C-alpha cells in the first residue's frame, strides 16, 4: 500500500492532509523533490510528522550523523507571509529549512522576520531540489534529540505497520502524538 494511503488513515495526524487544497499537487511535488535530494545525501524523512507541541512538520528526517532536520513547505506567498507558527519547529530540530517551489517569491525569507541566520532554503519540484541557502546547525540537547528521533522512529514504524495491516490502525495511538 502506498505511503499516501497509510497517511490518509493514520490516526496520529493532527492536521488535515495536504491534498485538501488546490495547492496540494504543488506541495506534494515540493516534498517529493526534497525527499529525493535528502535521500541522495543520506537524510531519510517522514512527511507530516506530528510534534509534541501540537504542530506538524511537513517533512522531518534524520541525517547520517543523527541530526534532526525539519522542512516547512510553502507554495503560496500568502501562506508564507501568514505563517507565524514556524518558530515552534526550531525546538524540535538541529536544522530547519523552508521548502518552496520554483517561481515563488522568496524575498520574505531574507528578512529578519524569517531569521535567515537559522533557516535554510530549498527550491524543489516533483523531480529534484536544490539547497539555495544551507541551514546552519543549531544543535539540540542530546536528551532532546534522543526523544525526537525515538518519536520519529516510532511514528515511521507505526505507519509501516498500519500500511501492511490496516487492522492495527486503532492500536498504540496515544504514545506517539
């Protein structure tokens, strides 16, 4: 069963799926391109990862050195300008990126409101991605990193299990959200 089907039924989701809007195909393409870029570089991601603070990371992954990466995807300028919640992600990762499609006005990401000193920028389409501005390393405390990686791992394993056996969906939802 495809990952998207497992995500659609996954009870740990705290927000509606990306495909509820007209921008869904673009957002899906941006995520796909970023996941391909990351996979080539040994960073493995999970889409729509619920965080302990009630937010949901569009992509959350772990690199080969065990560092946590979060990507917030924006496909419309208005959505980018109206996003005041993104700083809430910084406490859950070692590196934070904005993921945007080609052609989106990225100039707001250079302003102080979007803290370019701590946020990278990736441009992606459905086939590939390019890092335009690397995300600086802002290391999590070791204990916090351990908690985030364990939650990410358990969520990924739960999604794989439910994809293989949908009858497992009602079980074990309280320990990961």
